[in-house]
């Protein structure tokens, strides 16, 4: 069932706002931990080698968790703002969203998703 163009554009605006807010907070936390790691490892000369290995595993685990959390949060924001094609599930954000606005059709399946 197609939605009105104004409602779709409002959903996109709210998605971008939430995405920007989330990204800003996430990047602040990420770089705080990243630069904190530099300070922390500079003082690790007295650590036993086993502790250095554990720290390395924890740090890379944190980096992998960041990738996973970013992916899941993006997926959550897209579905929360209903920016999915109701027919095929294509994400209607970014270039796909712009194509949908210009053509009024889903770029994935070609079905009409936007009404004037």
C-alpha cells in the first residue's frame, strides 16, 4: 500500500536525524575507547605477557562488537521509521530512497510505494 510523498519524506528526515544522533554518540564512544587504548597500552610494559594477550583479545572483541552494533542499530532504525518496501523489504534509504522518491516505485521490485 503506497504512502504519501510528504509522509515518506518526513520518515526519511526523522531517520536521518536519529541516525546522525546515534552515529555521533557511537563515534564519540568508539574514539574515546580507541585513544584510551593508546594511553592504557603505553603503560603495559610491566604487564605479564598473558595479560597483554588478554587485553588484545578484549580490544579486538570491542572493535568487532562495534561493527555488529552499528549494523544492528542501522537495521533497527530503518524498520523503526518504516523505510522498507512493503512488497520486497528493500531498504528505502540513501540512493534507494532517492530513487523511490523520484520514480515513486521501489528500486528493488518496481512496485509503487509512494503516492502524490
